[in-house]
C-alpha cells in the first residue's frame, strides 16, 4: 500500500518538483525577517504600548504627516495622510515603542499590516523611501531595540506608577 502511494506521488509530483521547490524557496526568502534589527522578545517586553504625545508628534512630523507605506509592493509611497503611529516590528512580537521602530501610516495600511513581522525587503524599502523625506541628520534606519536611555525612561515611569 505504501509503495503504491510513493509510486503515485513520484508519478504526479516528480515532474513538477523543480518548480514547487523553487517557489517554496522564493517564499521563504521573501518572508524572512531582517536579522540584527529586530527585538529580542525573550528577554524584555516594553511596557509602553503606544506612541503618545511628543513621540507621536515627532513620528508624524518626520514623515511629513503622510503615510510611509509603499504604494506598490515596496516601491513608491502612499499618498494618503498619516492617521496612526505604528510599530514597524510589532509590539505584540516584542517590538519596542521607540522612534527608530515607528512609522506613520494611514488607517488602511495600518489595518492591513496587523501584527505581521515585516520581511527584510519591506524594511529596506522603507529605509530607502525615508532617505528622500526625513529631515537632515535623522537616521532613517529601522532598529527595534531599546537603548540605555529608553530603559532608564521606562524604569522612571514604572517607579512613578508604583508610587501611586
């Protein structure tokens, strides 16, 4: 019985195996996240969930109050006004709430993105687009890692929250 199944498998799938494997490899490469820029969610979860106040204003201003999502695949830029501040590396996946991990998005792009970890080509495309509109001296790279100052700010916030 098993021999018959294996024989039928190779008769039907064998001639097509070369392009099935090619497609699977291409999908794996395109979906692969950007190494070294994402969070290490096993160690620490950022207690700050949303971009608020000055951080949100700064995020929107550096994007020119326009959506930073691509218009087509990874090229061009959405023409809609930015309505929401979002994490490039999702907070639910361990992405911290820091400016280098933030992006200004229209409602449609933010809803369609959901909690997906972006693949490497999305991050590279975003950084390339940002070089054209970010203010001079502002680093366009996406780095989803908390710095020492960020850790200190969270500790100070937590201490004030515990005093109440």
